[in-house]
């Protein structure tokens, strides 16, 4: 079983000068980040020398994710890691099916591994009046068809993605849940799961309606912004320019 070293990191790289055509194209160019819209949520494919799937949508969404991979010319056996950004079913719902289809391991942070194993939506706390109303109506509930997912890799800190053929790193970003993580991809893209959301398509970035710890979410955003991402991608809204997110959250607000 593959394991991630939480102590190793890789910094965001820059585009290299032209090299001989005999060198692998994945080495010459920055990783590609492909968004996969799945109705109310979005997952992402990061293609480098290896292929990283960031979140898997709801149960049954594996068909659409595989179709997006085929469109990009990616075979299932090229996937090297399936990363779940947090322990909610719209993030891990198709993880088991995709693991079966790709033979890639599933990784999640240790703080959200228990929720993913149980297959619960979880108890999520509000970040505003709308969140309070949603939370009151929802609470802790099982999600039909979500089941539970056993992770292959448990993340405990920052993790280098180089062992999986991807130039980038996993960064813990608690707030939406205690085990939420984001991905910093070489070249300036941050994939943040549910750390940010929007009220409507094209809307400005904001904290999610329901967050376990809004103050922690703001601190996590400031941690990410310190890396200077050029683009921020989320499961519910965006992408946004890093400067736009920084204007809203980079000064302690």
C-alpha cells in the first residue's frame, strides 16, 4: 500500500525553458487541472506524470468522471491517487467505485476518516443564518446510497504528491470540517474543496453555509493565500483569481 510522507513538501514550480523533444512532455509543462462539473458539485482531475482525482462527487458520479477522463485521453489505470478533501458524501460518494475501476488508493485526513467510514453526512455547524436554517433542518443523517468508505491512506499533515507523479502538495485547511484539506498544484492553482463557496454561479467567494469552525476556515484561507495562488478552485463555485480571494480574506476578515 502506498503511503504519503507528511514531512516532505514541494514548492510550486515555474514553466521550464524549451527542452529536447525526447523529454517527457509531463516534465516540460505544468500540471493540467481539469474541472468536472457534477450538478451541484465539481470535482477535479490533476494531470501530470501521474493523475490525481480530487473528490469524487455523489454515489453514481463515477460514470461522469470516467467520461471526463476519456475526453482528456486519460486511462483509468493512469490514476495514481484519489484524494477526498473532506468527509461529506458529495466529496467521497463515488470513491469506492473509482478505486475499483482505477486500482488507485483513497486518501483522506485522519480527522475526517471516521465520518467517511461511517457514511454519514455529519453534523455541520453554521457560518450564518442560512447555515443555521439548513443545519436545523438537516442535522446528522445518513445519506441514501453513500455507504461507508475505508481509506487506504490517512493524512496527518502536509503531504508531498511527488510519490504519485504530481507536482504539488496536500495542505490541511480545517474549518468546513476539522479534517478538510486543499491541494496546491505547481503553477499556481489551489483546489480547496468546500473551504469556499458561492451563493450563485459566478458569485464572489465566501465561507460555506455550514462550517464546523468559521474562524478556523478564515485562518486556513490565510495560510493558503500566503502561498500566492493565482487561481482558486472550489467544489461549489469559482474558479476565482487568487487576488480576489485575497481581497476578501487575506487581511483577517
